[in-house]
């Protein structure tokens, strides 16, 4: 009886984990749709290069303005920011409110869900452009 109970608990536990994974994969897929707005200026994934904006591979968790070979604004270079989740949320909502004088001339995303999804999408990529 005890064994059955713990088996049942295990199944519930695994089901819960499965759900968490499914949700984050879904978020990243939805984020890829939102990233269409960013693609005008940013590349990500295998072979991504700097263009109007810097290559975004591995950006989540990285110090701001440190992608080699990109000519950042002084404003971003001296911002002292690190792209953790809360900082990215503020940035994507209103880049020039977080960093006045930034070269990222993008009005920002208004929808919190879209912001979270696009961050989930960015988080998937390692510095070399492969997925984690
Ligand atoms: C009109 C062009 C443009 C669009 C659209 C744009 N960006 Fe940017 N982005 C830039 C530029 C230019 C910079 C460098 C800013 C600076 O140097 O001040 C930048 C910087 C960034 C950075 C900081 C990178 C670093 O290495 O510090 C992140 C993160 C970022 N953008 C994410 C996004 C996301 C996500 C989107 C879409 C929701 C987006 N950007 C849309 C041009 C753009």
C-alpha cells in the first residue's frame, strides 16, 4: 500500500515536471514569433553576426555592451547593466527609459507575456548559437 502511494506521488510529480517543461518550450516558441520584430536589427542562432544591432547569442546573463566587434553607444557601455531577467524585462518594455541615449531605436513591447516569451526564446541560445 505504501509502495502504491509513493508510486502515485511520483507520477503526479513527473506529470508536474512535464507540464513545466511543456510551458517553457511553448513560451520559447511563442517568443520566436515575437522575435520577428527584433530580426530587422538582430541575428541569433548558428552563424549570427552583428548587424544594425549586436548578435544576441548568449545575451541572457551577459554584461551589457560586451558582444565583440559591435559599436555600442556610450550610454549602453557605461550602463553597468547585466542582462538578467528583470533587467531585460525593463529594457524590452522601454529601451530608452532604461538607458537614455541608447542606439536601440525600438519603442518597446507593451505586452508582458510577449516580453517573457521573447526572453525565454533568447535564453535558449548559447554563445556559439547552438541551443542549450
Ligand atoms: C531598430 C533596430 C532594433 C530593433 C528593432 C531591436 N533592437 Fe535590440 N538593439 C539594437 C541596437 C542598435 C542595440 C545596441 C544599443 C546601444 O548600443 O545602445 C541593441 C541592443 C540590444 C540588446 C543589448 C545587447 C548587448 O549586447 O548588450 C538586447 C538584449 C536587445 N537589443 C534585444 C532586442 C530584442 C529582444 C528586440 C525585439 C523585441 C530588439 N532588440 C529590437 C537595435 C534594435
